C-alpha cells in the first residue's frame, strides 16, 4: 500500500480504482465541455451574424415553449377542434416542405411522410373531414403568404 492510499484510508475514503477513474473521466469531459462552450461564446460574441442566429433561434425556441402553455393548461378539446387544429398544423407543415425544406430532401420527405400517414388520417378519423381539410388549406395559404411577404 502506498503512502497516498494509506493517507486516504486514514481520512475515511474507500479507495476503489474504478470509481476514481469514472470521476476523473467525468471531470475531464466537464472541463472539455466548459472550454468548448467558452470558445463558442467568444466566437459568437465576435461574429454578429452568429450572435443574431443564436438570438433568433432562442426566440423561436421560447415562442414554441410558450405556444404549448395553452394546451398544457386547457381542458380537453372537442374532437372537432382537435381535428381542425391537426388540419391547420398539417397545412403549415406542408407549406414548410414546399418552400423551405425542399433543399433538405430527407427532412422534407420525413415531414411529408408524417403529414400524409399520421396527421391527415388522424384528423379525418371522426367525421370532421371538411373542417380538417379547410384548416389544412388555410394553414398552407397562411404560410405561403408569410413566405411571400417576409421572405
């Protein structure tokens, strides 16, 4: 037994090499993560474009989180309202596929698959096809208008 091990046992530490290796590895990963975050922050602060993208992404994430609050705290929606919202969401997603994700073919294909195989059939399940289809068209048109006016 080395003098360091004897000293640690005297202080009450139980010496297990595996636990020490995990702790040291975790400390190295944490230090690397902090250094990487610091370097990114310095880079973002020196580049206004990156800083604006970071702020814009944060605003979008906050808006998404705030948009979920009414659903979290609301009562159960009627089937017609739920199907109508499904249709509107499907229209928005279809429009996003049409004008912004077409370059990213895999992402656009995945979105189209989810819309056609999950959202649209779910919105038509209880006889509210006309409401869901109307909201699908409204969502598509709204996103196309936003793309034309803002883009």
